[in-house]
């Protein structure tokens, strides 16, 4: 099976003139602060590579303290500027325009994302970049629907003849530091920026150092859409430097973070400086429970897609599958067949179904999980090898014979690696599914409505899918239980991250 998973290492030219120009000039992209570009005060830059080939596509600024100070000051100043004077409708119109501009610049944004991150064309073009536009559309509506409450107080010490009236209003939390990861850069950025701006906040965005290009381009499009200077600032640079400085900055009121659980802990520590509000969308080890009556025609491609989509670099990926023993061999054979049919190649090739993982470091990390599983006696059903001259392509991999003590089974691998185990009793499978530090998502595959209903409530996860996995919509909120984080992205609930309640009490 392994031999049949081969790599097409051709690398097509981008279609978009802007991206062809970028490749020809490998520019140094500057920081976006207060509506314009500026180099890092220190002049420091980082290389950004095409993960499929290892070639340099651009340099980005490596922001230090002076740059973070400037970006936070711009965002604080913008909090009381024209942005604060705008009506909800005016803000909403800007967010709608941003969505339209994403659509109008679709090819460029897709190609930038592919070259920077490695994802296949179909993932960028048909899933993530349109979804980014739709986050802005959804929150454009929410911007006009923020609500407070009228209260019914029973205060009995008001002056005679007077009445006590009280109500609540919702106000923007202030300056938001949005810190985002490299797996799905633009959509995860949109999931922070759209609700933050709908709430009336201003933002300093720190994209991942591996994948900052679409964030910088988005800042230009947002300016074109009419966002006043300083409302969105983008500071690029290393997590442990730029990210840490931003997270600790006392001019920041709230951190909205997506990334690893380890970095989430560092963010919570940094937030103590001024007791910032924090929301965290962290790692996962999401289980798929496949019952004996599952409809295999949808379950096999569904579970396979749930782990191999975007090379498994998806926080909700179903990286564990517990499958009823009576159908285990058939399902595994089906998923292995699906894996064998995947076309590995450069994301710009529109036939590609599986691209490289984001970096050499990530490929090495994934490989070490596979090696350690092998050494512990697990069986590699298919895959397990790195391919390509730069070594960042990983064959879609299925491993059985694992247990919850093995790192590959209990830790987030963030690669195209599925661990699958058979069960006899669904209550055992449920116990294994919940025996995890994570609680981000899960799926149940069955035709039995009662089983689906019962298990969906018993699974410890922020999202449970039934007969599907990784289905998203701006109306559906996403976030974790346990060490998968707190706070929610997407959906109306995301607004809670960016709004404070204020109570107003009057004697009239
Ligand atoms: P990974 O470990 O997979 O690279 P991270 O969770 O570390 O993912 O990265 C998510 C985002 O957090 C990135 O933008 C990264 O630069 C940033 N980051 C990393 N370390 C820190 C830190 N100590 N403080 C703040 N941000 C950080």
C-alpha cells in the first residue's frame, strides 16, 4: 500500500500577476501600523519559504518592542477616533466590503496562502478563503444586532417619590491582540478580526511567522474597504519575541489566541501583567466513533477526509478513530484505499489533494511520532514515510495497535496521521474518546438516531458532528472544553470575547 502513495513534484506557475511578481522579486514585507507600512525598528527580518520546495518567497519583518509599542499605541488611539463615531451600519458596510474584496482578490489570496502554507488549491479556493469572506458577512450582520437588557430591580432604598431604573449595555473590550497560527492563516484571522471589529474593538494582529503573507494583504484590503487607520495593525515576527511582547503589553486589553496548548499556557501567564481578557482556541485530539450500523459509503470518505484534509493540520481533525470490531477491517481497508488514491503534490497544481506540511520542523515532529509508535510495536497500515526533495511531504498514514499511553495516540500530531482501534462495546469507545486532556471536537457515525443523540451529549467536546466531520459555518460556534481552551470563535458566541457588559442604574 505504502509504495502506491507517490509524489508529483512538478510546480506550476501562479496565475495571479501579483503573486508572480512576488516570486520574481522576493520582497521584504514591512509591518502594517496605523494605516501604512514600516520596517521593524531594528531592521530585523525573517525568511518565509514555500514549504513544498524550500525556496524563499519573501522576507517578513521581525517586530521588536518599539514596533509593538507603536502598533498598540495606534490601536489605542484609534479606539476613540472616527471608528468610535461610526454607526453600527457604517461598520457593517465596511465588513461587507472586506468580504467582497476577498472575493474579488480570490486567486491572489489563494495562491499566496498556498505558497506560504502548502495547502492544496481546492482547500484554499473552495473551503478556506471563501469561508474567510463569509465570516466578515456574518459579523457584518451581528454588528447591527448588539443588544443590552432592561432590568427589573427591586431596590428598596430609593428616595421617596423616585424610581430606580437599570439597564445593561455592551461595550467594546478595547485593544485586542489577535495571535493566530499557520495551519489555516486567513480563515483563522477572519474568525478573530470579524467579531472583534463588529464589537467596535481595535486590533493588533500577530500572524504566525511561517505564514504572514495573507494577513498583510488582508490589511491592505481592509484599508481599501474604508477601515480607519490604526483600527487594524499587523505585526509580524517570531512567537517567542513578537508574540510574547504583544501578549504581555499593558496597552492590550484582550488576547484572542489560536494555537498550541503549550503556547496557550504562555499566553495566560503573559496576560497576568494587567489581567487582560483571554480567549484560547487550542489543540485537539478529536475522536471519530464509528458504530456497527454506520453507512460506510459516507463514513469511509468522511473519516478519511477528517484526517487527511489540509494534511491533518486542522485543530479539529479526527486523529483518533474507534471503530466497531465487526466492521473494523472493512473501514480501515476503505480509508487506506482512499489514502492510496490521494494525489500528493504542490498546492498550486489543481489536481493536488494532499500538499506538504508547513515546515521541515513540523515534518520531523510528525515523523518522530510515527517512529515512536513503530518502536512501541504499533502497526503502520499504510504511509509513514516522508517524500520530496525538501522532505515536507508526509504520506497519509494509518496506525493501529496503539494505546492511550503512546504519544501518537494521546498527543496532537498535527499531520496526516490517523490512529484507529476496534471496540466491542460503545461504552468502552466513549470512555477512550473522553480519556483525553483535549475536548475540542468529535464525530459519531451511525444511522441510529438514539445512539447519535445520546453519544453527542456524552462526548466531552465543544463540537460534535453526526455522520460528518469538520463541517463549518459562520453561524456555528467553535471552541474547546478541557485543555482545548476557553471562549468561542465563529457564531454569535464569538462576540462575547470582544464585549464587556456595563450596568447602568438610575434614580429618576
Ligand atoms: P506551533 O507551536 O504549532 O508553531 P504556536 O501555538 O506556537 O504553534 O503558534 C501560534 C501563534 O502563537 C503564532 O503566531 C506564534 O508566533 C505565536 N506564539 C508562539 N509562541 C508565543 C508566545 N510565547 N507568546 C505569544 N505568542 C506566541
